[in-house]
């Protein structure tokens, strides 16, 4: 089922077919913080996400993106499935075992409205709507590919597919596509974040994302910073709500 929704996008954010976005100001603290004040997030989510999170300004920027890294705390190994087509299902490049998406034991309940779309179709039809992996254009040929499409659910209030770049490394940019009943909503952030996040399902309508980032003086391999965010489908506003923490460079 397709629905028409009105987006109210925050300044400097992408506008996508569903939902608007508000966010909160950043904090200079070294560790991620949450706060309830309201202001615009310069590089925040683009999927109708209404946020109450803040981000520290500290931390080392990732060389690949110019942003602070974010990645999973721990996750099983998964290889990217690629920009899916009927004849192209090969995995791109090398991928660190840590750079993957985790699925929790929570099983979504059917919402009563399911798309007649496979995961591969959902990704293929919408991946070109995702912003460039390197917005500054320093790697113009970088191509988004899906790490694992098994996290897509055409009947869930909220499901996701995590992307990385073809032939990338553990610290390459990542992005996450969000779906409601199989209908594409947008991405969790305007631009990709270095390192793939660990994502687990909390319920049919909520997911939890753990970002990892390098604190000042740390290497990518030794990155110990953590920021945990929750994204939830709000049936009253027909948009996604965000709560929790941002890694540096997001808020």
C-alpha cells in the first residue's frame, strides 16, 4: 500500500517522499549525549525523523569521508550483496567482519499492509535516491551496495538495509535505507558515516543503531567511541522518530 505524506525537511537536509525532520544542537563533550532541546541538525537524518539527540564535536575525522567514524560494537560477519539486479548478486570488494549489520531475535509482526516487493527490488528501485558516498566528489565512481538485504521486511512498520561502497574497507562510508511496509522512506542520515553501524530490531516499529567512532588520537582499528540511537515509526505523524545519541560530526 502506498501513502501520500507531507515532509517538512530541516534546512540543509534532503527532502524525501515521506516525513519531515527536526533535530537538536551539538554538545562539545567528548562522549555522545542526549538532550531534549530543539534546533536543526546540519547533517541529520532525512527520513521524517524527529530527533532529541545531540552529538559531541570531539573525535578524529575519518579520512574517507571527512566525518567521524561510526560502526558496530560487535556483529556477525556479512558480505555486501551488491547493487542487486536479477543477474548481479556478487559481493563487492573486501569487507571487515566488524562492518556488518546485526539482526536481533525480535521478529516483526505483520502490520496488515505489505508491499509486493522483494528486498532486491526495494533496494534497486531506490538506491539511486541515496546521496553520494563522497559528497565532495573526491571519489566520483564510488557505488553504494547492500551489505545484507535480509533486514528488509515488506510487512514491518520499520525495516532497514545497510549500505557500504563497492570494494570498500572497514572504515568506508556506510548508509542505511529505511522502509515502512516495504515503502522507501529515506536514509537515517543525510550523508554516509565511516564504518558500518550495528543495527538490531527492537520491535516491529523500532530499531537500535550503535555507531562507533574514533576518539582523538585513536586509529580506525582502535576506535572506541560509541553512540546509540533508536529509530521508531510513529503512526500518528506517519514519520520516523529518533532518540538517543549521535556520533561526532552528525549533530
